[in-house]
C-alpha cells in the first residue's frame, strides 16, 4: 500500500472530552440519531454464551463475547483489542459484546496499561487468537459436512461449504471447543480487513452516558464500609500520635484505626516490585457507613506529625539539580565520538538549560479501591494499571499465596501513569485485613493531589557545537529527582545524526514520591530538545525545518542497531506537517511553531498556530501528523491524538506544583491551574497510512506539543521559553508593539 494520510473531520460528531488525554469521546452520527423509528438492538449481553477459550464466548445464535484483557484507562484498548480478535474470528462487529477480563495470569500475558504498548504487543497474539478460533469452528463444520476444511469460507460468523450450505458459529461452537488447537493458522491480508481500520465507538459509550456503574467509585457490595485515610501533610513527616475522640463521635463512624505495619514489608527493600511507592509513615483511617461521613470524620482526627527526614522545598531542590548539572558526577548512557574535541574546534557553541516542575496526575476519578480480605481469598476490585503487580504485592504484604488473590479491573477515570503505582490498593487491603470487613477506600481530591507519586522535577542542559555550517557535537545532560531517563531515550533523535554525541544523567534522591507521568521523561525532554533545535537553527542562520531534515539524512542507511527511530518515517511526518499546516503561508497575523519527536515507537510532527488577541498570544490551532502504523480504530485514535496534544499544551502553559517544607502548595483546582475549555486549540489530526504494525498512540502526541507552542510564542513575542509552565513568566508573554498593530 502506498503511503498516504487519513484526515479527520468532526462535522458528523458531537464531542465531549476531558481536559487531558485518555478522556471520553462520544460520537453520534446526527442523521442516524434523528431517525424516529430505529429498532433497538438485541441486548446480547443477556444471551447464554458457551465458553470457547479465555478470550471468546459464542452464543447459540452466533453472538460473540470477547474479553479485553488489559486495563482500560480511556486509551481505548477495551474497544481496539477485541477488534483485533473479531477481525480474524471473522464476525460482524455489531454482534460482538465486549467484557473486561479479570486478572488471569494463566491465560493472559502483560495485563498492564503503560508505555502505549497494549496494541503494539497485542497485534499478533490477539489476531492469532481470533484466527485460531475461526479455524477450529471451520474444522468442526467441515467434520459435520464430511468435507475438507479448506473448501469452506467464513463471513460475519457464518461458515459456507463448496455446495453453498451454511452453519453459524453458534451451531458448531460446542464441537469446536473440543477439537485440537491448530498450531499454524493463516492471518488475513491487510487488504481483507473488515473491522480493523474502521471507526468503532467506545464499547462502554452507552453505559458512560447513561451513568451505569463502570468505574471503581461505582463498585458496591452488601455490607461494604468506607475508609478515608489521614496521611502526613508533608513529605518527610511520620505519625507520632493521634486523638480520634471527636471523629468517633461523628455520625456514621464505625471505627478509627492505625495502619502501616503490613505495608512496611513493601518499603523495607525486600520487595523488588517497582510499582510500590509508599511513604514510610503510619496512617490513621476512619471507617464509616458512607463516603461523606468518612471524609468529614477524617477532618476531625487530631494527628501529631514529627519530622522523620528533611522537609524539602522547591528552591532547595532547584539548587540541588543545578548543582548536579554543574558537577562532574554523571552516568553516561551513550557516547559517540569526542565531544570535548569538537567543542574546542567549534566556530559557534550554543548552550541552554531547561527546567520543569513536579506535576500531579490529576485523574478525573480520584484514587479508590475495594478490598475484602477473608480466610478464603483476597477479593480486590478497582482501577489499577498494573493488576498483576498489585496482586503480587498484596499477597506478599499479607503473607498469602498470590493464587488466593482475585482481582477485578474496573474502567478508570484517567490513569496517566498514576495508577501504575498501587499504594491505594495496598492501603485498602491492609484496612480490610485489619477490620475484617469489605471496604471501599476513597481519596478526596485533596488526598489525590497531595498523596504523592508525581512527575519528577527535571532539568536539562544542552550544548551544541557548529563547525563550517555543520552541527559537530551535541551534549545532553539530565538532572532529575529520584531517577533518570530510561535506556532507550538516548537512542532517539538526534542520536546517529551527529558524530560527537553524548548523554549524561545524574539524580537527586528525594523523599517526595515520584513516578511515571504520561510519556515519562520525554514529556519535557521533547520541549527542551525541540526548542533547542529551533534556536540552533537561528544561531546557524539556516531554515529550522531543513536543519532537522538534513540531520535525518545522515541517519538513513545506518548500521547502528541502537537507533530507535526511523529517519524515513520521521521525514514523512515532518513534510506532511509542513504541508497540512500551511507552514509559512498563514500571513502576518499567525505565528507558527514546529516540533517533531519520536517516542513510544511512533513518529509525530506538530505545528502550533498562535494569534494575538487583545495584546496576548493565544494558541489557536495545532496541526498534528502521526505515523503509528496501521490504525486499528481511527475514531479512538483521534481521541488519543487530541487528548495528547491538549494535555501537552495545557501542562506546558499552566502545570506547576511547588513544595514548601515538604508540603504541596496546591491541594485542589483552586490553586492548581489546568487548561480551560475555552483555551483548548483546534486540533487537526492526520495519520500516515501504511501497512506497518501498530505502534503506541496514548502518549506520543503529548511531548512535541509544548515545544511547538514555545516555538510559536517565540515567533510572536521574540522571547524564548526555557522553563515550564510558560504562564509563570508573564514578562516573556509580552508582545512587541508592531505585532499588536499588525
């Protein structure tokens, strides 16, 4: 198939979306929705289904249930992963009922939502699952007819032999389930896809818009009580004592307890579970009959906290990170050539430092989890991105066998990396184990924003050498809180394009808990690098787009197996972004900024359009071009593209979390600034169409967004931004008089 593009048009759809990626996309065709006599579909969720395998059940009438194994955080895998199975099973999508799978380590692998890898890693295995089931159904039908299976064809759940006789999947499912599983099956050619590549609305759409229980907060069982936890108000504090007299006297309160002993096994260093991110302090828990009663009584607990480790402030951390950048203690992740020699011989040298703050995840649904620990089993239900890790940790914490843990996943009201870490799961399990009751742990918004596991504050220093009009050296240094970029990132662009290239990292250990935040590390590194390349082009007095294209030419044909990105695919998204955005052709009233970035196996280029309104630069539009291989569900893909861009723009403009003496200075949205609906730019999405296997999409459009906006703001104001959020520097937002007049 020749490379082309899919463009998205919104005129046939009504949209609601969250302010960040992974939100809800609601699409209705207006003409269909207005028809007065549309016959309601059969409720296939109520049919009696026959077990076929771990993924598939087929009813006697041919309706199919497909289990989606991975957690659904709004990234659309609960729709897209079953589409892969249904395609090769060869059934009509409107006859498919999708159900969330439970944690099942015997039948499923990598039941995890993270790294934008679910579709990429499920592409072959899930299609193989569908194709294998289809072949077994054909074999069963062929046995009934006494014909060769190769003489049979399938279409939308119906098997046809050479004589034109037919059998539905429901007619042969019981026989098929008893057959030997074939080892080698043939997958469809891409040109024969009927489901993959077509728009499929979110399978939970009806339940979402009608308020059916889907999310962790919705889950209830008889006899369940509610728990609210009193945590240290500052990182570095621990609980010394507490007075619960007033809390116990409040309506609905059942008990007030202290937890932490069990969790210490997870924080003592004995656990190798990377999803454990817990403070060392004990906590006070209020148990009540309702959520409101638990949350209100929590406020009445008089807890005494003492300093356990130093209480850190943002100013102090900034000095530590700058000290690391100025120092000499680094871990070198990649080194090509001799940067020192290249800098010594350079005609020009450009060096800049870029700074980013801590960020909370701000999931629309605060952390919560259900636990019921009994002598028979540990029943866990709720929103978690790493169910297997959570189950293993709970079993270890309580001294139980992991096989005793039954974990069910609910749909999540956002994840963005926060729910990779199961502190709220462990708390719920320890509470239930203590009180011997089924319990729902609930976080308030303040709990959610102050309990920890933030995007770490990071600083980058980039230095480049220019000799005879060529970039001869590139030196990237990273100083980060509690860790450093993962090992693949040094092999992203511009690795391989510059002969003398080095990436060094250093880390400062803080007691503030940190973790993955949508597109870890690259969410800020892309801003730093792509802003730097724009300024480098200005320093070299060359075209900023051409500079990037010229560097990509140097990587084509490389034999360096470490290189992660494709220069050819990156070149295509860049050229299409230039074309589709009208780069350089918008006139004097539109200021454009460009960025291109590779991460999570996908290539993205973005152009931001900024206009001046009432003397203030405003982001009006972002044109986004993505190469993520075959697009399984274009409608879902559009949701991810838009969400990532909006998330990237919003947090680059406004996101900021500071600390004073270990205490977060923002506890709710009255102090923490998110992008508003009126500020959201138009996002025009284009996708490169090819026959390559799917790659990530939940994260890749976020990293370049901040850089595209920053470069557009430079065009509008003449000022460069080297720190986020941009709104923190109003003096740089000032527009020259000629721009306002123009």
